[in-house]
C-alpha cells in the first residue's frame, strides 16, 4: 500500500459516496458475523493484507465505493470543472482499492474457479453538478503497454449531461442513478464478495 493512500490527508472527501455496507459484507463472508474473526476482518484486511477499502479517513462503515457525487453551488465561486476533478480523484482512489484487493488476493480455489473473473475491470461512476447542470461520468483503468513493463492509466469518460429544469430531466437523472445503484448491489457487490472470500 502506498504512503499516499495510507495518509488520511490525501484521502478524497466526496460530498456523497455510495459503496457496500461493511456489516452486510461481513454477514455474507461469515456464518457468525459477530465472532472475533469477523469483527477483526476489516482491520486485518488493511493492516495484514495491505488492502484499503474505506474511502474516508474517518470510518463510515462503508467499503469499496462505486458511485461518487460532487455538488457545486454556482453562487459560491465553485464550478463544474472543480466538481469533475474532485470526482475523478475520488474515483481513482476507489479503482485503486479494487486494484489492491486484486493484487493482494490469496490464490484460492474459489478465486480461480471464476473464468474471466477480474475485479479491476469494474468501473466506478460519478455524478457532478453545478447549479442545475448535471453530468454523469464513468471512470475505469486500462493497461498501457510500455517498453519494459505495462503501466496503468486511470481514465474518465463523459456519459450524459442534463439541465434539471423540469420534471422530465429530473426523471432521467434519477433513472440513471437507480440503474447504477442496482448494478452496485448486484454485479459489483457479487464480484467484490468473490474476491474478499480469498481473505477469509
């Protein structure tokens, strides 16, 4: 784990961050989520296995974020570009958590059994706004071939924009948020759980 990611002052502080419930994941991973091993799971994941999973410096009982919201009010000098930058930083941190989970994963039968299973292919989404302007972004990582070794690049792509000046536009925004949340508690959660099983 890099010192940058370990240091609390370098952690992103998203306005809103949606991830997986710490207690819910523990219930899935352990028959008895209240036993000593279950209670120490997240601390051991960080201290022993080197996997950071909490997006905030102060524990919020939230793990592996997949949706970030950055809001800027147009009356206090903030702008959409600042919201985009902060969302990109937060998303890069979330993608890095998945990378750490993948890199430090123990080789187990359950981990090997999933063909094409790679949590580093999972994206992270963000919604940014300035006043009534909303933008949806997708963030992902890609491998870029190098002379000696490949390097990882963190990328962002604009998906959609809306001006929330009516019921129809607001409905479209909410419909996209709902789709992301459904994906987060479905495919995203399932793949993260499969990866976490190799640490239990």
